[in-house]
C-alpha cells in the first residue's frame, strides 16, 4: 500500500490512546511464560508483540518472528533454557542479516545447545532447550542491549540466578534499566552497577498484575507533528512522568522545538508554544536510538541544522537507518552527511514536492516522515510497515486532520 499525504497547516487538536509499549510487552510476555502468576494489562497490539505471543503459545517446531528484533533475541534465550523443546527460530530476510552471535556465544558458554542453520552469527537458529546451570557470563555490551535484556529475562529461572559481566561501552542503557524495573515489579530481585548486572534466582512469584505504559517511541511522531505545527494541543494516553521507557526523554528534547509537555493523570498534553530561535540541534542518542529518525525529520521540516550522535546501532536495525535517512531526506533537497555513528543535516531552505519515500521495511521510516506532510506533499511507499510497532498509526493521523489516499 502506497499512501499520499496531505495536511494544511491548521490548528491541531486531538485526544489519542496510544498502544502499549512493545518493549515492555515483550519483556512481560517472556516473564509470564516463565511465571504464569504474572498478569499483563494494556498489552501492545503491535506485530512484534503478536508474533512473540504466538511463538510462546506454539513453543515448538518452526517459529517465524518476521521483523521483530526483541522477539528474536528474547526467544533465543527463552527456548535455550526451556528443557525438552526443539525449535527452529527464523525471521524476515532482514532478520537473517541482523547479528545474534554475541548472544548465542554467551548462551553456548552457559551450556546451551544452539546451532546456526545457515550463516554463522545470524538467524535462523536451531535450539534444543536444556537446563542451564551457569551462574555467570561475559557479554560485549556495545552492539545491542537486547542481548543483555534477553539474558536478564531468563536469569531468575536459572538455579543460581545470573551475573552478567558487561564488556565495553554499554549502549541503549535505558532498555537494560527497563528490564530490571519490570523484573523488580514482578518480584524478582536484581541490580545493575558499573559493568555488572545480577539477577537473583526465583522459583515462584506472588500473583501480580503489571500495566504496560503506552509506547513513547510511538508518541515521538506526535511530538514531531506538534513541533512542525503553528498551533497544537495533542493529548496522548496512557503515559506517566516516571516512565520506564528511555524515549520519554522526548519531553525534554522537544522543548528545543517549542513543544511543552504537561503531565496529567495517566496522560500527557503536548502544546506548541512559540519557538525560541534555535539554529542547530545537537543530541547524543546513544540511549534512545529509536527516536533519531523522528528528530532528523522534525529538523528537516523546520529548516534546522542538526547533528545527531551515538547512532552506531542504527545500521543493524530494521534497515541501515543512517543510509535510509540520508537517501530519503536528500529527495526533499536536504544535504546530509553520515558517518558510522553520526548524522549531520544542514539547513534546508525549500522542500521538494511530490517525492515518493521508500520505507525499506522499516516502520519508523514511514512514521518519522509522515509529519512532513504539514510542509509539503509527498507519498510513502509500503505504508503498512507501521504495523510492526503501531498498527493504528494512519487511523490516528486521520484524527489529527491528515488526509491519506491510497495510490497505485
Ligand atoms: O530492548 C528493547 O526493547 C529495545 C532495545 C533497543 O535496541 P538495541 O539495544 O539493539 O539498540 C531498541 O532500539 C529497540 O527498538 C527495542
Ligand atoms: C529497532 C527496533 O526494533 P527491534 O530491534 O526490536 O526490531 C525498533 O522498533 O525501532
């Protein structure tokens, strides 16, 4: 499905309920499979959560998790220690190019029986689940925090718990803290200090109900819309000021663009205020890689310069996001320089019209570019990709007065 997008710059007012965080949901589903005493409220309706849930229900044989990185990494650890199970876990063409060696090496050192079906270091994996006895493992921490969270999630089910010694500079740290907080809320003790994560062993939990907060990364597109609008009041629920999600740093970052966040009971109200003249945005997004595309496109729309750093993980996500951003922003007339971990966008005076944006099977490419419809007309290829994290995205955009039309 290709979509053309239109929106005239008029006042934006809306009240939206955003789906649950896929990161929180996928952690909780793994924990619930280990400890059925856990009840989950406000589970995400994202494809990534649906595939993980189905995989856990199937529990055996061929498991296809499509594009879902967290599902791939978390299930690898989960099945590796599920005694007696035999699975082949595979995914989309892109998933077969996303590295998993560090996690597999760590699990193998812990005694797991995992083989690569094709290329060493990449899915598909053939896993024969067995009881793991190790209580300590080393792991390089600068490639993906999902490997660390995967081990943390199974740690408490091992007879002696698990100590994870992190090597190198830790990346995407808030996701590790999110895992720890969710474990604690479930009643599992643990800590993360310096280069060491520890998870205590637990056999059985007290019954507990845990509510998933709405997804802040999904909320980022409304921050961008508010920033690009002349006037906006957008209420989003269910969000909390004391969020477990690192992407809640949006509230602070978007102040540079004149967007104020008011915290209400269970929701946030985004209000566009007159922007302080800000010439150049400079952000290190090592802790919140998923909002890099959103911020880059906000700057493009506002003709602002930006330097985004700490982006070394973007190359191994749903697509090479640095290259994808450069390619697509340049179609609008932007000048963009990228390195292995940095993106530099120069101010763009006039935005080209009637461009067709490629999405590269990356939900965030479609959603990050959508707010640009406030400034110019263009179309988005394969707009259905949004369902990876936010299936109702286009429906919600219509609530804000965006016009979308399917084109052949
Ligand atoms: O643990 C998680 O839920 C996630 C961790 C991050 O990945 P990396 O740790 O690979 O950067 C993030 O980009 C991804 O969308 C979700
Ligand atoms: C990188 C992402 O997801 P994952 O790694 O779980 O596929 C994302 O949602 O932006």
